[in-house]
C-alpha cells in the first residue's frame, strides 16, 4: 500500500515542478550574487531568465500531458489543484516576469543598482503568485499571498538611497500588512462557520450555513449566521480589494507606483494584480459561489433576504472605474498616471466576476493576460526614457519623442491605444468580452454598469492621448538622444507584436482562456427577471463561435 | 453588534427543551459568557486601580520624583537612543534559525515514521536555509564591525 508520503514523492511533486524549478533558480540567483564580481552581476539576470524559461517549458509539459487531458488533479492533501485556470494564470505570471527581467537589466545598470537579489526576489514573488493561482486551500492561498507580497515590499524599496523609494515601500508594507490582517480575519470567520479551510468543502457547506433557518444546536432562538457569513465575505473582499487596488482601498497605489523603481512598478502593476485577481477568483468563484446572489430569507418568520457579493463587487467596480479614470486625468507624472489607470483597469476586470457567465469569466482571464503584456509595454517605453540625469517619468520627458526615437514612439502608441481599448489592438478583445459578459446577463442594472464602463473608457482615451500628443505634436524640450538597450528592445518588440497579434487573431487565446473559464467547480449564473439563480455547472461551449450562447438562449429578457 | 451579543449571551437549551437534531453534546457557541465576564474584569481592574489611586494620592511633584526610573541610579542621556542596525540583523537571523529548530523538533520526534521521505524533505528545507545562511555570511551580516 502506498503511504501519503510515497504519493507525494512519486506523483504530487510533478504538479509543482515549475515552482520547484523557479525556487532552485531563485536560490541560485542569491548565491551567484555574492559570488560574482561587481561588474558581472548582469549574468544573474540571464540565469533568472533561463529559470523562467525552464519553468514555462515544464508548465507546458504539464499542460499537454495532464491538464488538457481531462479532470483537474489535486495534490498535497487537496491543497494544490492543477487545472487550466491555474495554468493560464501561471503562464501570465511567467510572461510578466520574463518581460520584467528584460526591462530591468539596462535600467538597473543606469541606476547603479545591478544586484542579484533583485532577480532572486522577482523569482520568489513569482513562485508565490503561481501557488496563489493553484491553491484551493485558504491557508495555502494566504501563505503564497504573503510570499508574493513580502518579496514585492522589498523590491519597491529597492533603491536604498532614494527617499521616495523608501517611503513607497513603507506605505505599501504597512497597508499591505493591514490588509492581510483584514483578509485573515475574514478567513478565520469562514473557517469557524464552515469548519474547513478547503475551498471545495467550504462551497459544499455554504448552502447549509447560509440558509435562514440554520440551527445546528437546536437552540430555541437560532442565531442568524448569514450576517456573520456576509461580514466574513466583506472582510475577505476588503483584503482582496487592497491587493488589487480597487477604490475605497486604492490609496497606496499611486504613491507606491511612483516611488518604486520603474521596472518594479511595471512588475507589480501586472504580476501582483493578476495574482491577486487569480486568488480573488478562487476565493469567490470556487469558495463562496452561493454567496453571490441574494441570500434567501424567510418571509413567513420575518427574516429578510440579504444581498450577496455580486452587489458589493458591482458597486466597488463602478466606483473604481469612475475614480481611477477621473484621478488619472490631472496627473503629470506618468508613473502616477499609469497607477490611476491601473486602478481603473482593476475595476474593469472586476466586471468579469460580476457578470458570472462564461463570457464574463473568459473576459476576466483574457483581460488580465492582455493587460500584463500591454502595461509592461508602456512601462518599458517609460524605462527607455531613463537616461543619465533624466528620470523620464514626467509628461514633458515624452515631448518630441517622434523625432528622437520613431520606433519607440510607434510601439508606445500601440500599447496606449491597447490600454484605451481601440479595435485593432488586444485591449479591445479583452474589454469586448468583459462588457459583452455583462450585457448578456440581460439584467438592467448590469447593462447600466456596462454602459458606465464604456463611457469611462472613452474618458480614459483622453489621458492616453495626452501621451500621444506629447510624443507627436510637442517640440523637443531636451536634446539628449534616446537609445534602446538590446534587451529592452527585444521585450518591447515582443510585447508590441503580441498586442497586435492577439488583437487581429484572438481565437487561439480565446480558446485557451475559455478552457480556464470552464474549469469544473466554476459556477455560472443566469439571470431571470432580475433575480439571481444558480445555473448548472458550466459545460464547455462549442469550440468555435461566441461563448455563452447557452446562457443567452436560456435567459429570459427583462420584462 | 446586537447579533454578536446575542450569539455570545445565549443560554444553552434546557434539558426539557426541544430535542436537538444531531448528536451535538456541548455546543461551543454557548461557552462565551465566562469570556465576556473575564473581559469586563480585565477592563474594569486597571480603570478602578488607577482611578482610586488618583483619587486618594497626595499630589506632590518634585524633581527627583519626576525623573525616569533607571534601576535607582541617575539616568544618563535620553532614552530615545539610536541603536546600531546590526542588532536588528542579528535578531532577524536568530528568528530564522529559531523557526528551523522548531521545525526540527517535531520532525525528530516522529522521524522513525517519516523514514527516507522525511529525511529528504528536511534536507530540502535545510538546503534552502543554508543558501540563505551563505548569502547572509557573504554579505557580512555575521560580522559586527
């Protein structure tokens, strides 16, 4: 008979092979840093890049040999699951990490901070992100979240001699620690109410705990557990809102983004955000699916029915979209502006969770994928402006860029238009799926939310086009030439090609992300006369053609 | 708030009450009344002690009395002194290896059941720690000067 330990050694280990490889290379980066002489530190970057590449290869092998062949596999006593949701998110993180490392090499040399710890910490945080995407246990989720967060706190304060960087790191650390505490409080209450930290078991226990007549101990006046359940849900959501920088909890983002090294701003605006959304999806779609719509009350005994997380997320995403876009309008520091833009993008991504149908989930995953590439591209262009004596994060630094570096300007334009959601670029595909998901539900309030989001993305074009105006129309304000380092050029060209390619031929990515959006355990919902009722668990949609047709056919139109 | 209070202060069902649906012997939700009482005492005790002594004390302040207490001798310098950052590094290193020891103890207790797998797993753990140790050593974290 096989013991648990033998199972882990022979089978479970292969499921975490990509993370294992990354751990090895992260340790190697630390050791190499102290072994190499000062002028050879750049070698560490290439070693880390090799590690990311190998991890990607092993992820691909896992995908083709296990994940694409059927049911998801769990390991480590149901703590880790390997499904297409996890695989797609892990590939997002790895692509993000590879591009960030490429962006960093020259930048750190200019700043005189080329050190191995930097790459080691990036790899460690990617390990945390990858475990966040595949954990289905509250404890494993929390530990991997902290692994990611602690590494990023250090990276934000990486320029030790820069006061701004230190301040950013301190703010980010304090608020991050606070939000982790809030999240943990919610987690502890969910554990107390459901008796398990496993998301599947929590989801199974929820219908019982959430019913208005839940009375396990036969008390004469049974306590209404739904309030506690809702409170723990709100606490968990608040913790996650902090991490994704959604509006009531977004204060840290502009300061942290401005103070951090630009390459780290790029990395955290995509990696940390995508990972937090991966965890958000796991927590709410896998762990608390029954808290989505309203919790039925009991009119006979006067117990009111209570709203679920769809309402909370809807309100938060509406405020986030409006606030993020309005906040970005008046910024003159490009990093700060992009921080506000990334806040508004967090609001857009939330729409996918709110829609609750196949299209919405596809949009959720696809948008994070595309956002990673296009946002890294924009930050790469800003990094390219960093020269001797010029920080390059003011709007004026872009003036007359078309004459100095036409190639860079064209790529920057592509990324900006993609962020704004203009059709031939990838950003359009992502936004299309997010908004289509909302409209497909047929719920009048969700349609209004979609209209608001569309209007606000028109507003966002104003500040993206401010960049373009500075680059094409304004005259040069300083004569120093802009040259692209080879590594930066590779990263930017690759990102630009991907953005255009996905925009023109999106089908491959859509197929991939649809698999993630249909993993078993993910519940879809259809709306009937404005009320939420859980539909059957998702079945894979037809391979070609628009997703969510099934939902559209069954959902009755609103009055 | 009222919901929480209601949760805490409920009385357990009497013996003749409605029969409970499951084989639940002592529901944990009713055990909180002693904690509430304890909490109240914990809040009241310092308030009462400080308040009473404030009421009955003779208020005479002189220089000797207002001086910070430092083991009976006259204090030298300000208490808000800057410490060398090395103290913190040593404290952090201590923490890491302290956690290692805590992991090693339960592992050693059931080592005979974990067998080779346990050995390999602990070697992995210690291997990662050794990397960190080597890094700290080379960075000069273990040297005081």
